[in-house]
C-alpha cells in the first residue's frame, strides 16, 4: 500500500466536496482482525473516525494513542479523532493523539475555553481541528469555534452509546448549524458532519438537511457489498443551497 503523503490540514482540505463523504467509525470494525478490516474498507473510506472516551464525559473507555499509531501506519486515509473527554484533560489528549498520527482532532464545545485552547494547540502541532456538539447542547454553542475549525460534527443520538435511533431533532439541528456557518462566511470552509443514528433510512434525511459527511458504523461494516453501498451514499443529494 502506498500511504498518503498528505497529512493534517492538507489531507482534510483535499477531501471531496462534491458528494457526501463516508467517514468510517473504527468502533464498528472487527478489532480482532483490524488489519483485514482496514484492507477491506480502504478503497471506500474518505477518512477514518476514531472515538476516544474517558469514562467520565461519556460512558466507558474507548481507544488509546497506541491504537491510533498502529492505524496510521496501515492506512492512506486521514484519521479523525473525536475526543469525548473532560475539559481538564482535553489539551493533553489533543497532543497525545496528534503525536500518534491523527490528522484531525475534534473536541466538544462543552469543553468551553479548554476546548478552544485544544483547537489552537491542534493547529500549532500541525493538525486540523473540529468541534462536536452533544445532542442536548444548543447549536449556538459552536459560535466561538466557527472561525477556528474545519469540521463541525453534530451528534444525533445520546453520546457514547451504540445502536440508538436518530433523534427527531437531528435534521433541524444540521439546518441550524449550516445557517450559522453561512452567517459567519465559513460555509465553504467547514465540513458539516452527522454522527449517530446512521441507518439506510436516515442517511438521505441527514444529507438533505445539509450533512456533508456521515459517520458510518454497522451500515458500512455490516454490508457485504461495500462498493454498492458507497455508490448509493455518494449519489445522495443535499437540498440545502
């Protein structure tokens, strides 16, 4: 495999903007056979999504820097690390995961000033930065981050629990976020992502509401014909102008 020569902001800037992106959540991969799963998804993934959880900000522990380092050596795709951690450790976690090979670090708006410092640190260390919102957090919470990030991710389910149904508020929240980006003049620079509740029947709704990437779990990893699934996903059109 020829690994990607682009990293950090350059890798994120090179992502296609003329179709819906496929962001593959490695939480849904076969962890006992990760190398084989990576080979299977490599032709279809636009970027890999790795959740990190500290068992305080969200239930349970998820993934460590050494896991990211191993993935970075085995893939040509950009790596997006989503930090679901408390404010007191978000800056140190940002540093550790960038050193391990993350191209994009997304922190939670709920981390407040510490989250903003982590965004600045990510860019200082040569990575790209993003912001994430829990489902219960007002969309307006992204305002302080808009000028400093390349990704805005809205969770469509309760944080850190797999297999939930998409909230009925998710699409309206995407539309609101897109409006805020437009008002800020950053609509063309920021990718709007939907994470959680990603199903065959919900992806078209999220895309129509303005999602530019969706975080795929079982919808991708459980599909035996991944090429066909991704062709379907890439063909979905946004209704947001």
